[in-house]
């Protein structure tokens, strides 16, 4: 199963690496480095899954997640962060409606498996 992924992260090198990785495994990846850009991108592209960095330099992940929930509630949001899963910010975002947590810096195959699993649940 493939599809369109929106990655919201302010780290250019990470966006570039993930863009290349997901192309290799058959996905289209669109990226944004801040909330205003993410809002434009999601309104212009048929996104299947959103990968959201918890700590954005410009803007709030919490506000952006709220926007996604209000305007694109059918698109699952995965948190992608180096923070531990029990960090207060991660817990708050999960309570706000993020579907899954993935540890940033881990195995890319694990991230891919979480995306595929999330897509299967969305389409079942």
C-alpha cells in the first residue's frame, strides 16, 4: 500500500532523507517546515498520513494538530519526536487526537511499518 505522506518538521536534512527514503519504498512525500506551510500543503494535496514533529521552531505542534483535527479529521497524525512517549507534551498531543507515537532517530523500517499499519486501520 502506498500513498501521500505529509511530513511537518523544521529539520531540512531530516526532511530530505525521509523524502528520498519514502520515494524508494513507493510513497509520495510532501513536506512543510512550519504550521502555515503545512496548512497550505494539506489543502493542496491528497494526504493519507501526517507525520508531525512535536517541537517546531516556528509555531505550535498542538495548534497544528488542532487544525488537522478540525479540518482533516479523517487523516491520521503520527507524532515523530526524540522525546520519550511519557513526556508531557507527547501525552498531551496523544490526548488531543494523534494516533501513534514514533521515536525519531529510530529505524526507518519501523516508521514505515507504523505508517502501513495506520493506513490499514484507516481503510478498514
